[in-house]
């Protein structure tokens, strides 16, 4: 990449990102020191990449390209540096530099990236203080790795290392304000001792361990190959604080997490293992009471997590543990995805994953309804004791759940009440799923139950445990309300560049916040700023939530909402369209609002808003309003709206006058008629009113209409008689009826392709339109000429004369080829025209030096009859032909030859002009004359031999000799034999007796 020749397409820059990040990722495994700093930098690089590529236009301006060029130069320096951080280089690097040197050189690169990020308004490389803490962790790791080795290495090296370690201790004594040993939830590896492995998966190993010094048994989940990724140390601390506040019997107690590799999560130990293991591995048969209790415990745990603003995101039977009394305890939420692999990459989880998360571009703001879906799958497992989708691969499951709404089948043994609850919980649309409070109450009451449930025993369990759950939930809700009030207060003064802004909006999204005008205005303000795109995106999502609320109209007048939204049309068009769609069904005076949109400058945004209002209020809309809107629009907007009208309301008779205005509109109307055939074919037949089509089947009629829809906007398409009847009797008739003249001529031209329809066209009242079309210079002019060529002219002598006179005057002015063809077509079919104006034009053309004019005149002359030739032939005519032969223009000479042959054939007596015959022979005998140019004259002269005078004249001038020499003159032309045979046949037909005598 050169600074003088930078890429301008997003695709090219994406390839540079991919190549650069591939190199960096290949180096990561061999880095021996500084891993925390490098992983933190890598997380910010990823943030930079994703923020730049997300929703960027396909082209990249030069200014942005220069900034990216500097970004990749810094990346190249980064690659050069980290390639030195290997095992073999460690001691040399460690002794040669100060202990903080690595931090200092990486900080310089950080500063460069920070500048580039700010210039592109990208929220990355903002807070270097976090890298300061990452440096603390790296130095601590170096200290802990080297210090135990000092006694086992040579004294000189050990002394040198001690000096370095003393320097590290000086720095470590100044721990940055981040996680340290005083931070709740942070534990160190020396605080617990692993006893045995009790579980193993693709991403983690679970060990039974004992805390030191109290000996408490805990479960320690050790994550494999963990990278901090985007979630940095500060967000980890926030997550720890939240986890430590959790306190519910059905949510696994969190003890702590290590912050140095290997990353470990310590929790309370439950000996019975997971629900998955109990059901599918140990095959323990659970009774109705145990199943009902487990289901209720899971619902209570999820209800509590919801109240505490937690989304599990990976709820499944593997993440439900059981204690010795078969109480269910939810585990593996929060921290395991904070520093572990993303759920969306784990194929083993797909069977329990909600469709909105499986989508190709999942909504990052999905809520607890995703956990409700997963809960339904686990309920199904409990009820059937089977694994969901056993015979399908995970990716097949994902595709079918997402696209075909696939769900596991129910056996007949499942009670309907339980089945209904499960189906409600796994609804495809998240908003249709119940809240866990409702689910918990349903299970608690036994309204949905498992077979063989011991109701008395279950009611005793509910009575014994619901008090504690209720008390905990009240504490959780009170806490949530306080946090909500504080958050809404912060929101009012929130600066989009505040580092906490995005997190605050994400928290608000998960809340059941009260709807107020103040909140609406605050979110609108954050949606309408461009300082921080991530904050803007989050505000958009909350605004969609607000506008989807049923109570929005009670708080803010919907027209006022739209007034606020339209101020953002230019800067945020897609958001405005989406927002209007959400609030459209709450507008009461639809015509007034539509008129307001029509008064604005027409754009795709105003059109989309109008369509949103109509589609959300379809039952209130009447055709006159639609026709008014259509009449107010022009060009592409009118076409788009007409297509929308038809799609929304179908091909109503009210729309037919609009369809008759242009062929494009009619094409769209006929297309909708074809669709209507699928369900209402009799209605279509009644609209068409063509008896010849009454016996047509549904599919056949639909096919005719589909073909017409394509053909009327693509005249080169095929036509048949049935299609022509529909065009003539339905479309053309309605165009006449609605005084829509422009489409008629092109439609008639289409029908004229069908020979059986030509007489019908001729007999209709079209000739006034044809004459008007001849007077124009647009497509109607060409269509009128086509009709004149193809269909019989009506018998009205006045109309016939008007057409002829207009054609002659047009040819006189333009010498147009299409006009020439039309005149020639008439001359070939009729002989009663007045040639007085045409003959002078033909003579003028033949004598013209304008090649095009001359060619048109010669073509017309070939179409004349004997009567016209008598007028045409004079000295000027012969001299003009001879002059053109002298010029030797091949195309003109060929036409002269064919004209001469036509005259011999049509005239009762072809006049003998010796000079012309000589000129023809001179042209023939010229060695430069091609056989293709000679052939018309050979035909002419051969035909002329029917006159004895001409025959003698040609014989004396060696014409027969010339014919005999043709094989040698044109030895490579395969048609020479045809020419000789034609001459022989012509002579034998004219003089058969003398020919026979000579033969004898």
C-alpha cells in the first residue's frame, strides 16, 4: 500500500484489516511476556475494526483513507515489536531494557491509535489507564515466574535478576486503582487447592477444590485459552460487583475469580451435578413432584436474575445444578461469558438458543425473553426425558428454528396445560413470550403441571419456600427501582462522549422504565447526535422500545412524536422510517398526517412514512385517499407508490384509470391481476369480460396475464392470440374509456404481431390516433408507422389520403427509414395513391449526393407500380442512375440493379436506353466489381433479354461471354453457378424455340 495510491473501496480496506489481524493473531501464541497488555491492545484494535466497518458506505473517502494508512503503519510497528516478545528473546530483552520499557513503547503506539480513532469518531483506545493495570499484571506474572527460580540458577544471573525483580517490586508497590487483593470477588490461585476433576468441556475444566484455610469445598471452573477480548479489566470488576450482590437459593453462589492465567471461576459446590447429567447420562427417572419442583426453582431463579438485570444468555440443562434435595440452582451466567467464549460460537448450545440470537445479524440488545425461550426447551426436556433435535446437526437446527419455526415434538402424555405454557415460552417473536414472573406463578399454582404430580407434596414445598423467594424478590425490586431512578437522572445530563454512556443505555434497555416526555426527549437527543455512533445506536434501540409501548399515546401525542422525528429526516432517514412505522397505528387523523408528509419535499423517506401510515391503518384507508396521494407524486415515487397500493389493496377497479396512464402502471396492474388468479379467478374473469377466455383454466389465464405484464414493457417478447385479445378488449378498451391515449398505439403494435388480430385492429377506431402519431416525433410516431406497415388500412378514402399525404410530407422533410418502409408497404398493397408528390422526391433522392437519402429513394422506387414508373422514367432518372454507377458506391449500385430488375418485371414495356445499358455493362466488366454487387445487374440484364432489341444489343457487347467467364472472374464465390443457371433459364424461357434449334 502506497500513500499516493490508497484504496477507495470498503472491501479493499477490509482485506487489509483481515491480513493485518491474521498476522497479529498468529504471533499471539508465541508471545512470552506482556500478554495482558497485548490482549488489551488487540481488543481495542478489534473494536476499531468493527466500528469502522459497521454500516460504512461501500466507498471510503480519501481523507479517511489517509487516516487508515497511518493506522496500518502503526499496526506494522506493533507487529515488529511483539515479534520480539518471544521465549528466546526474553532474558536479552529483560536485561537490556528497564522493566517498564515494554509498557512505554506500547504506550507510544497507543497514543498514535488514539489520535486515529478520534479523527474517525471511533470509540476505541480511549482509556490508557486500563493498560497501566494490564502492565501491573504482566510485571506481577514475571515476578511470580522468576522469583522461585533464583536459588536454582547461577549466582551472577540470579543477582542480575534480583535487581530487576526489585525494580518490579517498586512498581508493584504502586498498584493502580483497579483490581487488587482488597477487591471483593478476586481470589488468588494460592487460596484454593484442587482435589479432583469433576467435569470437562471444550472450553473449560471443572475441579472440586478446597478453600484455604477454612477447607470449604468449592467448584472451580478453569477456562481454557481465555483472552480478555473486548471486555477489559474494568468491566470485569463491574461484573464481579454485580455477581457478589446475587443472593437467591436457586442461583448458584459466586465466590470469586482469578485475574491471572489460568482464569478460574469459583462457586459453591453441588454434589448432584447438572440436570443434563441426571437425565441423559445417569438416566435417573424423575417423578412428577421432582420435575415440578425443578421447573419452579428454575423459573424462580430466572425471575430473580431478570429483576437483578441479568440475562443468562446460555440457559440449558447443563447449566442447571441440583442439590441433594433436587432443588434446581442456575449456574454459568455472567462472568463465564465475560472472559470466556461467546455463546453464539458454541454449536452445542444451539438447541436451546432463541431464534433472535441465531439470526445471521443477531440483535445485540436481546432481552430476558431469550432466556424464556431456552427455559421452554429445558421444560420440554423435563417432560420428555429426551434431548431436543437428536437426529439433526446443530446448524440444521439453527436454520430450521430460524426460518421454519421448528420446535421439538410433544408426546401425547404431556398435559395440555404444560404444553401450552411451553409453546407460549418458545414463541418465535420475543414480545409474545411471557415474563418469568407469570411463568413462575403458573408453575407455583400447579396450573401447568407434569404427569403424576403429587400435588399435596408440591403445595407443601411451595408454602415452605415461597416466603423466602417473595422476600428476596422485594429486595431485588426495591434495589432495581432505586437504580432506575438514579439512571434516569443521569440520562438527563448524559454526554454521549461520556465513557459510561453506552453502558448506561444498555442498562436502561433491560429495565421496565416508566414512560415520560422527559425520557422521550432525552433518548431523542442521544439518537440525533453523531459524536458517538455506538451511543446513537443504543439510543435508537431504546427509542424503538418506547414507540412500541402500548401506553405511548397516553404520554405523548403521536402527531407530536412524528413532528419531532421528521426533524431528523436528513441526518437519520432509516431511523425515522423505522420509528414512524412503530407509531403509525396510533395516529388518528390519517389524511391530515399524510397531507403533512405530501407538503414536504418528496423523497424516499416521506414516501416510506406515507406507506407506513397506510399499512398500519389499512382498514381505515379508502381508495380516494390513495388516488389523491398517487396524483400528488411524480416519476419514480409515483411508480413506487402505485406498486405499494396494488400490493396492499390488490387490483381494484378504482385503480384501473391510474393503470391506463402508462404502460409501466398497466404492467404492475396486470401483474397483480395474475396474482389474484391464484385465489379469485372468477373475479378476474368478471373484470376482463372476454367470452373467449371463459374456458381458460386458472393457471392458463394466470400465465397469459403474467406474460402480458412482461410484454407490454418489453415489446420484444412473444405474443399469442389470447394475450392479444386481453390487450385489445380489456387494456385498450379501458385506455379509450379513460381517455389515456399514449399507451394505445404501442399496445396495438404488440397485437399486430398476431396475424389473426390485424383485421380486428384495422376495424377499430384507431386511425385518428395513427394520424396523430404520425404528426409527432416520439415513440408514438414509430408505433403509427409500424401499424401502417402491418395492418390493413381502413376503406375510408379520406383517412387513407390523410395517411398517405402525411407520410409523403414526412419523408420529404426527414428521409426517415421507418417512413420509407411504411410508404413502401402501402405501395406494395395498394395502387390507387397520388404519386404526384412522391415521384419528384424519389428523383431528387436518386440524384442526391446524400447516401442515406439516395438509398431511401431507391428503396421507394422499387415499390412503385407500372403507372408510377411511367411518370418516373425520364432523362433525369437515367442520368442520375448512370452518375451513381460511376461513383461505384456498392450499396447504391446494388439497389440500382434490383430497381432495374423490378422495373423490367413490373412495366408493360421497359424503355430501352442504350447509354444506361452501356453504363451497366461498364460497371459489370470492371474487375473491381464484386460478385455480390454484380448479381442484381445480371438478373436485370437477363430479364431484359425478353426484348429482342436488348438481347441483340447485349450479345454484341459480349454479355454472354461475360456470363461464360463468371467462374473464372469469381472462382471463390459459390453462388456463381446460380447466376449462370438463372441466365440460362431466363433466355430459354424467352426464346425456347431458337434455343432448341441451336441445341439440335
